[in-house]
C-alpha cells in the first residue's frame, strides 16, 4: 500500500490528457494480442473464444477508447461564470475540481475476470489513482497480463498492482486502509466488506447481486422474447448479474411463451454450475414445484452439468424469485397487466437491471417507472456494455456506479476553489446596525415577486447608501 501511495502522489499531479495516453496504447495492445487474453480466459468453464472476445475483450478496448477521448474534458476543472452567482459574492470566482481518491482497491469477481476489474482499473488510473486488484480465485492471469501491458505502455511501476487471490489477501488489503473500495460480488459479500470498512469510514462502490426482471408487453414479439431468454440462459453459462431470472407476461401470452421456450431450451447446452449452486437451485425449484410451478427441463443433478431450467406458473412469493442465482434458471409469472407486474416485481429485494419487450412507446413508458439501475428495451444484456453508459444497482444490488462518465467521476473527490479578485470584504467587519435592513433588502430584491421585489430594491438602495455614509 505504501508503495502505491508513493507512486500515486506523482501520478495524480499529471494532467488527465497525460494519464490516458497509456490507455490508448493499451487498447492497441489488446487488439494486437487478443489471443493471449483469450487463452487467459479459457479457464472459464464452457467459455468459447468468441464469447470471451464479445463479452470481455472488445468491451474493455472500447472502454479504453472512451476514456482516451472523454476523460480529459470530464476531469478538467469546471469554472463557474457570473451567471447565477449571488450578488453579494460580487468579485468572487469559483471552480469545481476533481481530485483522485489516492489508492483504489478493486475486489474482482470470477464471472467476468477481465472486463469488470479491467474497466474499473483503467477508470481509476485515468482519474489519477493507484490501483490494487484482488482477483477472484483462479482469475489472476488476465489481471497480470493487464499489469504487464500497462507497464509496457508507460504506467509507473507500482501504480497498478495485482494482489493474491485468497480471502486473507482481501482482508489484508482492506485492513491496510485503501481510500476507495470497488467490489463486484454478491450482496452477502458486500455486507461483509462494508462491515470491515464502516469503522474507518472508507467509501465504497458496490456492484452486487441481481435477479433481473423481464416484462413482456401486449404486442411483444414472443419469438424475440424467447430468443432473448435463451441467450440470457446460455451467455457466459448464465453467470451474469443481469441475466433474466423473472419474466412477467400477460396471462393471454403466457402459454405461447411457455411452449416456445420449452422448444428452445432443448437445444441449449448444459452448464458446469458449481455443485453448491446446483443444490441451491434444486431445492428452490422443488419448493416452487410443490407450490404449483411447472418445470420446463430437468432439475439440477449432483452428477451432471446443469441443463437450462424454466419454471412456468411461478408466483412472486416463491423463494426462487427473490434469490440471486448464478445458474441457467428463469421463472415465468403470468399477470393481469403491467401494473400488477410492477407491483409483483418490486417484491424482490434486488434492483440491478431489467428488460422490456413490446411496442416502443409503451416500453419506454414502463421503463421510466421501473426500479432498476439499467433497463434495456427489446434487447438483453448486450447494450449495457456500451462504454458511455454507467452501470450500478439499487436496493440490495448495491450503490454507486462504474463505467461511463459517471463511473469515471465516481473515482474522484470533489474540491471547490473560490477566489475573490476584487471588491470589499464587508463580512470581515463588525456587525453594523443597518446590516439587517441591507440583508432584508437583498433577500427581497433577489427572491421577491412583483411589487414586493420593487419595494425591496428601494429598501436595498437606501440601506447601501446609509451604510456607505456611516463608513
């Protein structure tokens, strides 16, 4: 930690334009040596090269380009002109600055071991911070390669460090006192990390669990919805925090969606879901079936990889619909209308993402009312990889954002600087008997209405003249 602080002291004084130059070189290196990253990511169970390229490598390069282009202007001090300045601050100039936190600790997940910590790291570096990354178990290789490439691009030695993978390494890094912690993980992990940070009031950005809802509007293309759900169950083995888990569909469309999905699921591959997760899904699914749900596909077995599973005739009060599951499982809930859908969806404690399928006007209106950090319309998952978009959750899905302009600014602290160029300093003087009249006149002149404002201007002018005469 001390080494990182020492190097960051110099890095943070460089201009943003200087700090993003290595990121421009990094994206060129990513393009030239993408196969090396593909090999590093091959440890992800069932991960194909094309999926690694689409899910992690290309979006990381896009994020570097976004920062190269946008970070210098976003981080530039913002000078405030005279417009809107209170009249009693005549002669004062002000600006808002963005300073780095110092040392940013990134606690990385296993599902996207390059993209998620990678984007967070390059944003932190662009903002002027030092970065410590604690990879998930088995996920060190892509971070070490990123560290090597950043060093080749000119990032000072010690500014970007890759820590060990174990829980002990994470605890030691937290106890060392970073200035900001960025966690991507489960809600339970977020709670434990926050308990460790709270005594020292260390701020954090928490991207936590999801159990995303899909809303199917009247008029929706059910074939498109089915393809989207199948994609969400297949993509990255469904180990995606914004994968679909709950589908709210009008009752008259539920049967059509159910048989389409049943037909599609038979063509999807099995997924090597960890055994504890398979046990958890099997228990929750069995409870739902006992309460009236219907299984589309086999329940998870301890002996074999998990086949994608859908549960029709599900209800929001079933425990399955309030859990964060990294497994290919989705529940179909038939509703009277979208009002009921919104009400029932709100019963889940997570609010990370959501999707709406249907006519655009109605979909946009519904999206505006949803409690979620990201909403896609007639699409699923992919649009959130846009480097311009911030990403973050609400409720038990966390707080703060990463990515986009807002994510970059989250890696900074605000500092305001005010400077008086000219004019008197009447507030330094002892209170004057006429100050009350002057302030009342100023208040009315600036914020009064109609005749009251005109009278206040007269009162203000008289008070100013009287004060000047006494001085």
